[in-house]
């Protein structure tokens, strides 16, 4: 295995397997053909054609649009078409969070192939032996990737919360990082990828952060999502990413990006340019 394998795995999808979802002439999602068949059950809402689906019954108001989709997804979740309802609100948008046309349940975003946003933070310590990184192990009861390794802090970005406020919240919940310490996190850009998953298409944006931590800092999970933490030399973390499937899939990208920016992955690395491009894949 290699670094580029992890990047390719996060960007594996076939556009011909999906059709656009249109609202007011703007594409807001990408639907699998089986999802189109489900939406045929609401002809007053969705015009389903071979080349795409148009949300013809969309109300004009934000709240009414949200309520209309909530009713559809409540039925689909009840029937098991959608695995569950998460309870966290994500924007339905063709571009940025600020331009949402309504909100949907987080778990329903892949069904619509809707753009989703999250935040990932690399927590690290500078030691006499070099950089060491704090790594979390996901709890056994996590719905996705139980017991896999994870970034020190990572979470979805709900609608209505600012980037700063959500990062503070996630830092507190997942690692016991104080607000004052969380505010020292350095913005490190964003990673984009698009992947075909069992739930549908995931055209995702991850805002990335680096947080240099004190030598004596020890993370403590307060929300039950992380089973344990370990602090590992950067070379060991890199080997786990490159040579194993130990990490939750998209967390590999956050770490690869860190390795590039901190000079661990250099231009001598095979596929270096493809690695750089793959971390910022164009979203459909």
C-alpha cells in the first residue's frame, strides 16, 4: 500500500452511476439510480427523468423546504432505506454553507449526494526526538469505523454553528481541550474528496487545523466517542497510514496533508504531485 492508495480510495466514484438533483436550475446533489426510484413515490415533489431529478415541489421558504424533506426522510428512515436519522442538521447547498437552500439530517446527505462539511484537527507535540502526534481510537459502538484510529479531534460541521464555535465544541467533547488551548489551533486549509459509499455519494469538505500541544497535555474524551488515545512518533503514524487500514478512511487524508506541510512527505516521494492534487479533488 501507499499514501496515494488512501487518496484514491477517498476519490473512488463513477459519475455515470449518478444523476443530478436540481433545485431552481441549480444542482444541489447527485443521486444514485436507486435513490431516484425511491423519490418517484413523491411525484408532487420530484420530477424524475432519465437524466436527473428536479425538486419541482420545493416551497419558496427555507423552513418549509426543510420540513418537506424531513417528511420524505422520516418515511425512508422508517423503512430502512436510509439507515438512521442522526439528529444533526447539515446545509443542502450547491456551494458554501452560507448559501444553503434548506437543511437536512446529517445521515441523509449521502442519499442526496449533498456536499457535507467537517473539521479535522491534528494535535501534535514537539519533542527532543521530533514531532509526535496524538491519535484517538474510536469507540467500539461507533456506527462507522468502530475501533479504528482517528485524528485527535474530528467532527461534522452543523448548520448554524460557526467554524470557531464548532471547533471549540469538538475539542472539548472529544479530547478535553480547553477553549483557550483550542483557540491556538492554526488553520491549515481544506481537503476535498468525492467517494461512492454504501449510503450514497460523499462530496465532502474537511477544514483542517494543526494544534501544537504542551508536552504534559493528555487528552480526555468526554462524549464517549473515543475509546483511548496514544501519542506516537510521526514516522510511526505515517507508516500506519501508508501500510495499513488502521485509520478511518478520510482521516488518512488529514494526516497525509500534515506530512506534506511539515516536510515528512517530500517531492522525492513517488506520486508526489498526484498526492497534492488528490488532497484537493474537484467536487462535482
